[in-house]
């Protein structure tokens, strides 16, 4: 909002003139009325700016960006390596439990389970239909 807004200058002049005509007893009502008009102008300007910003975001999204605004989503590659890392960390206590309770056979069974879980998780990438947006995210 420009400080030299001609409409607000007219409103202020009219308010001051009305105060001279009506006297000081109506001053608070006149000031409230003027402030309401200023608030309406500010609200309309803010609303215009918000609409303009939203329109710019929508057009930039529609043109080329195609990525939603927000935090980046983890790629399939990150999820795959993250899962493998988690299972390797979990393998330490699981190996100890298996070896203590069932000896060498328990250790082999534990590791067979860990390897089986990782193979099953790795195959889900091949068996599920691939989304084009995953390829775009993996490229970066």
C-alpha cells in the first residue's frame, strides 16, 4: 500500500473535516471508522499479494518444475540402502542371541533370515511397477 494513496488521503481529509463539523465528542467513532477503512485496504492488498503468489507458484509448478513444494522425499535408492544398513545393525544382537541359544546352527539360521529379508526387500523394487517420478528423484 502506497503512503500517498489518493483514496486514503481523501478519506483522512473527510474524517478530519467531519471532526471539525461534529466536534470532539464523535472523535473516537470517526477514528474507528477511518481505521476500519484502512484495515479493509490492507486486507485487500494482502489478499491480492497472496493470490498473486499462489498463481505464480501454480504456474511454475505447471510449467516445468513438476516437483511439489515441501521437503524432499527419500529416493528408492536411499530407502534400499537404509534398510540394508538397519538390518546390518540389527544383525549384531540377533547373531549374539542366535549363537548363545542355539550355537553355530542358530547363528547360521539368524544370518539366513537376515539375508532372506534383504533379498525380499531388494526384489520388491523389481516386482512393483516403477513410477516415473522415482526416476526423476533418483537422477539427482
